[in-house]
């Protein structure tokens, strides 16, 4: 790689070949042209958290990535990459609790009430009414949930699961997390929804729900889309270097990014001059990588204390599931339950969520007709006991847990794989309360753009991550240094999908 620049072309260096970095590279290399785009990726794969990992002819999606967006520009981009075949898939996701399935999000149906039983239903109803009479001051996420569901329902459906996901009790998490992720969901909303259904009232909400009940998904998983995007970038003259982590971001005397230092697979360092730098690397790492600029102590400290939640997924190939169900949606041939993913609320297991990849796309499974390919999701912290377990120990624990809740029988397991995913979730606690300080400081560097999920330390989905990149591309092309549009993505209250998804 040469560090010399072609005189008439602006050089844009991008860190990270996940959805954000690849979208920016696509906007610049394919759409804008006349810009030299160089994308540096630390790992040897494309797609970041949205990659698809091949395993013995099967494909594992890290967490299950629905392509869902309300933004026309993003929707157009998904259609534009012709090399990737998209399918419309039915979304079926349920909660597994008390060895029974409940709607996700919880709905007030006869089935729910029957499954909960008379005693729990009564307790839930009374608890909710008590909260309505005496609402709590909302100081934390526990208060937020209790105000909307009452204490008994909160304990049944939210307390344990939230702690599993974040490793922190809801009473220690900010209420604003709930406001962002769980808005629109409450017992009142559930009752209103039920009444509307009974009375046959249709409105905007119905349209949104129907969109959410189907989602777009590439035939071979999300990685297929991102690999196809990378291919188009390269075809258009963009450069993509895998195994090239960005180590330092060097700020010149004029206060602008002047170059970046990358390392190659052999550990050699090289400086690359650039006119613009866009980063989708975690904010904590970005602050650490800055050279040639004085970083205020409070910014350093806030960045150091930005929290993340890490993630482990186990792929299990089984000849069949032990759990069978009668009723609609049943695959008659294999009697496979219809769920794409299942929230596991059973107490006593560490397992958080379960994917059935056959239902995401049969093309994810080598022998979809006689095997079931499932993904188990565990939330953890890098360095904790789950993270440090050996692969075989971890897989054994996962199989034992799954058997203990009646999902599989051990002797039906054919193959397994464990994948560790650091920094899967940016946390909204700790240093997050001072995120504005980090942003204000970074915004003083005019040609530096923070894009994506960890790049902004925001709970961005793929579409949000893409939008941050599109906004950054617009800035770079127009020469604007106003980054407010980039930071404002995914802050509007209505933008989110409703109902507390732990994506
Ligand atoms: C379990 C789970 C389920 C999800 N489900 C959905 C879903 O259903 N739908 C949806 O839309 N979104 C979903 N998401 C969110 C989605 O994964 C992210 O929004 C998206 O991948 C973020 O894209 P990104 O490019 O910002 O970051 P990433 O995907 O994290 O990519 C960043 C890239 O930067 C690289 N990198 C890091 N440091 C450096 C460095 N120093 N130098 C160079 N490269 C570096 C990384 O290796 C990585 O490849 C889910 C996420 C998780 C964790």
C-alpha cells in the first residue's frame, strides 16, 4: 500500500468493515466516485457484528439480524445490491417461561392468561392496579417497568432477563434506557391493543406491526449482503484491507486528522495520509488512539469508563428438537416450532435467547430437511467466568442448560461451535452519562466522523449504522463539517421499533 495520495482525489480513510464502514465506502466509492476510499478492518472478516460465520456447510448469524428499517434511503440501498438475494421472512418470536410459550411482546390473550394460571394472573392484575394508584418516581429502570406493568409482572418478565442482558440489576440502570428501548409497551398499551383487535380498529400502529411481523433477510444471512457490498466497493476502485487495525489517529498542527497508523498481519506499522477519517471503532478505543492533540482529562476518563456488554453465541446442530408443538405455523414435515427467535425467561439458566436458523432461512442450514441449526445467546463481560471457560466446557454447559429446559436431548446434538463477540452492546451506564463531553471534544476535529454503533456508543441497529454513514458521506461530499446530522440518527423518539428488543 502506498501512502502517497493522488493529487486530484480526496483520500478518505475508514476504520471498520461493518455495516457503517462498508456503507460509507459504498457511498463514496460507488456513488460519489472521484474520492480515494480506503477501508481498514482489524479482523479477517467482513460485516462486523453483522457478519455470517460459516460452519461445516451451515451459516451462523451472530444474534440473528433482521433487515428492518423505516428509512427509504436505507431500503433503497438494500434493494440496490443485486448480488445479494433478499427474502421476506415471517417473524415469530416468543418468550419461553414456565416451560410454556408466551407472545413477545407479552399480549393479553386467553392463551397468556391460561399459561400464567389464575394465581399469577390475579397477582399481575392487582399489582398493576396498585401501581396505577401509587406510581413510583422514575429514578431507574426498575421504577420504569413497575410503573408500566406492576411489580409481579415486572418480576416475571423483565427483572431477570434485563439482568441477564446487562449483568446489572434494573434498579441500577437508568430509566432513560427504558424510555429508549421499551417505549410504547405497558399494560395499558397491551390492553388498548387487545381492545382495538377485538373491535377491529385499524390505524397506523397496525401498519407498523405488519411491517415488523415480516422482515427482510438475505438468503445466506446478513454477511452475504455485507460481502456483496464490499465486492461492489472494490469493483468501483475502493480499497479494503483486512487484518489492518487502525492503531493511531494522528492529528496535525491545524487540529485535523492528518494520517492514521495501521498495522498489517505481520505487525508492521504504516502511516496513511488522509483528508478525512471516519471511525466505526469503539469510542473508548478511538480516544485512546489519538495522537498529537491534548485530550481533556474528563474526556479521557469518560471514555475509559464507557461500558460494553460482551456476548457469546453457541451454534448447535441437532437432528431434532425435543420441544414439539401442535397448531398453526407448524412445519408438518419436521414438526419444527415456527420461531425465528425465543427469549428464554426460565430461571436457573444463563441462556438469554435462542435462534432457530432454519426459520430465518433454510439456506443457512446444510441439511435443512433433517437437521435443526440453532444459535444460543449468552450475555457476559470480557474476562468473566463465562468468557474464560474453555470452548468444550462452555458448549457442554449450553447443551445441559438446553436439555434442562426441555428443548433438546443431549444425544441429538451432531455438531457445535462457540463464538465470542466482544463489545456487542454499548452500555448506557458508567461513563455514558458523560458521553456529550466525548462528542463535544471529537467534534472539534473537523475531518473526523464517528459512525455506527460502537463508533457512536449508541444502540444503533444496522439501518441506523448505515444512516450515520450516509450522513457522513453527505458531509464529506459537500465539504460540511457540521456533524449534527450524523449524531442525530436514532435519537428521534418515533424512530425505534417498539417493544424492548434486545438487539
Ligand atoms: C446480538 C445482536 C443482534 C443484533 N440484531 C440486529 C438486528 O436484528 N437488526 C439490526 O438491524 N441490527 C442488529 N444488531 C445490530 C448490528 O449488529 C449493528 O448495528 C451493526 O453491526 C453495527 O455496525 P457497525 O459497522 O457500526 O459496527 P460493527 O458491526 O461492530 O463493525 C465494526 C467493525 O470495526 C472493526 N474494528 C474495530 N476496531 C477497529 C480498528 N481499530 N481498526 C479497524 N477496524 C476495527 C471491527 O472488527 C468490526 O468489523 C444486532 C447486534 C447484536 C449484538
